[in-house]
């Protein structure tokens, strides 16, 4: 780290473009979508600054048009993980001693590239590769990743500024160094947010660490564009190494390596628990105790009080449950509705769903697109079919699905008679909302049910115009969600405003997009320097009267 401090540009949230008909950004993005669809890309791994092509090609296709080929990526094996670790450790010495403001400049430049000349390309890649509509892509692969980069630089500078007390004239100077971890970091990133895929490796790297980055196979198309941007921004070779290897093969090498220093993870709870267990079993192999940071699943809720504004509630449910096909770890997937307002709310929800268009992302009038892949499609279809046959469940809307051209699942609303029905408890990760209708007089008892229904604790919301009810829900559900919303949907956390993360089965709650997260990627060293040290061991109290 540098001994000097510099003012960094004050971070502000990147404005969201609206892509209205006739707008310049709409025309630019539509042209980019056409351009990318017309090409077949050959996506290499990036190890030690070199493009690695193995010849083991895997096809990339849009989830909403799975017969169309976007290109191929080159799959790797254990040898490429070993090569990536070697490249990372070789780059470590020069990278960690580079002054922090020089590292900051790289990521600030990356943010400006994404906000400017690469905005259309990264958004188009996200829309095509991960089947996000234009708005969902804009808030993710433009605004959120820009916010992560800019705010993290600001938080980094604040961390380095924080120093212990040194009183002038005391003869002592106390200071703290925030050292990068000893070894390399493994970044394991998900398909559903390009911003998360970019943030997990860069937040570690900007603190002086070196990284082996493995994205989800279904997000490699946009990850390749991110890597292009990082290189364009001046990221030195070997600092972030992008590999496409199976999870078990990567884990076998990484979690048995003595220089493994930490994992930055977003993905399923099951995978994260297995990772934690493996690290624990191998703890004797490592030079230090690895940092384990993870954001995992959610079974996120919206609780309505009888005083709720029904239109606010209806909008929160439709947006919270069905934006990006419910494939957000924060998506509303269970709702608790008072009996007195259910009939009117039901009519509003059905009307909303009838007005929603579903189809490819290239048509900007489509609100809902495809789920990510066939495995997800089949899982969701099975849950829907089981619900249709169960007498304890009523199908309120949707329930249809088709994968002939793309993996399309209709937005589906179920009403469960049992608050512990399977779709009220298990994470589905798709456009399925399950509603439980409760007696108005049992609001407080209902909150106890909400708190113990799921082992997750990521996001939740209370919709109410009664301040006493809001306070009661906020207090009784204080451990049920790491991000809690009042009179809003339970999705859409903004960097710098609502740092994101949950506890229980939802992760370590290290709040991506905050100083809390960055502090996990440094190891402090305290230094005390005495200018005029003592030369006699005898203290004054030893002197005779």
C-alpha cells in the first residue's frame, strides 16, 4: 500500500438509461444485439495474460433461442487450474506492492469503459447469454457493476486512511498496514448477475490480491466481455485469471493447495456448505486460515398487513416475483396475504399477469424472458406439475411452460393452504410465487411462521400503512432477512445504499458493495515505532525513597 493518501473521485450511483423508443441508447443497443447475434465468438480462457484455447469447445446459446449459436468457449481441466494458480502467484509480488492509487486507477477506468463505450456490448451480451430484458440488463451489467467498481475504490481509500492514535510529541508513531492475504483468492461466480460476476474477483484484486476466477458456464459469454474490459483498463497479466473448468475439478486442486487464501462465492447453499466442509477438512494444509465469504440462496418473503395499500402490494409482488423470471436470490417467492384483501389483490395480480408479454430479449416489449437452461426449466416444470395435482394447492395464474424454442415458464401464482407447503419453503429460482392467506387477526402469529418457515435469511418485506405493524414486523423478523424492505418489493438493492447479503442459510452476510466486504480481503499489520526508546530497564517505581 502507498504511504500517501489521495482524494479519489466521489462515488455516485450510475444513472439508469430508459431505452425509450427513438432514444440513442436504444438504437445503439439494438444494433449491438444484431451484431453479436450475427457473429460466432471463440472464447478462450485467460491465464497469466495469455489466451488459452484447448480445442475442447462448448457451445454457447441464448436461453430464449437455444437453437441459435452465439459461439463456443474452450473448456479446461485440472492442469489449467494449476496453471492459473501458478500465474496468479507469479503476479502477486509486483501487484501487491503497487501503490493502492495505481490499482484504483485500473478499476476506475474499467468503470468508465463500462459506463461509456462498452455499455451496449456488455448489456447485449447479458441479454443474449443470460436472457435478461433491456431494463434488467441495464441495472445489472451497466449500472451495478459500475457502482461496485467506483464505490469499492472509495471504500478502499477509506480503509487505508483509518489509522490508530499517534499523539504528537509522545515519541511514538502507531500505524496500520492493510496487507493483501498471503496466497490467492478463488472467485466462484453465478449466472444471474453480470455485476456479481465482475465484483467478486475485482473487489479482491483491488485490495492487492491475485485471483483465480471461475464463472458459471451459463454466464461465460458476458464474462468474456468483462475480461476484455479489465484488460483494456490495464489489469496486469496474472492478477485475475479466468478459467472454465468443472466445479469438482477446480475444487480438487484449489482446496488442497497450501497457498489457498480465501473464496469469494455466490451460488447455491448446498455448494457453499460443501465448500466450507472441504476447507475445514483440509485446514491443516493451508499456510493460513482461508477467508470464506459467500452469498447463497434465499426464500424471500413479502408480508402484507391488513392496512396494506393493495396496488403497492400488487406491484411489489409482480415485480419482486417475476422480474428476471424470478432468478434473483432476492426474488419474492412466498407471500403472506390477509384474508380481507386477498380477493381484490388476486384480481389485480391476475390482470397484471394477463398483460405481461413473454419472449426473447431482443423484443423490448417483453417483460418476461427464458429461464437460464434446460435443467432449471425441468425442475420448475416438475414443481408446477406437482402443485397442479395437489389438492392442498390452488393454481391462481400461469402454470404453462414450453421449451421447444426457448426455456419459457409462464409467471405462475400458487395459493397454498399449508404455510409449510414445499413451494413456501424450498428455493425454486424461477417465476413461481406461492401465496398463503391468513386470518387478519393473526398477524403477529403469522410473523412467527414467516420466521421459521425457511432456513434462509436473505431478503424480506412488510407492506403496511400501520406504523405499529411495521415496527412489530421489523422487530420480530430481525433475523429473517439481511436486507429488509418497508412498503417496497424485496429486490433491487443498490450499491452504496443497501449493501447486500443475508445470514442463516443465505451466506456470511459480508455485504457486497460495502467496506465490510473489502475488509475481508486484507490482513492488518500494526506497526509501533518508538523514536527515543528507553535505555534502562528500571522503571521509576523501583527507585528508593
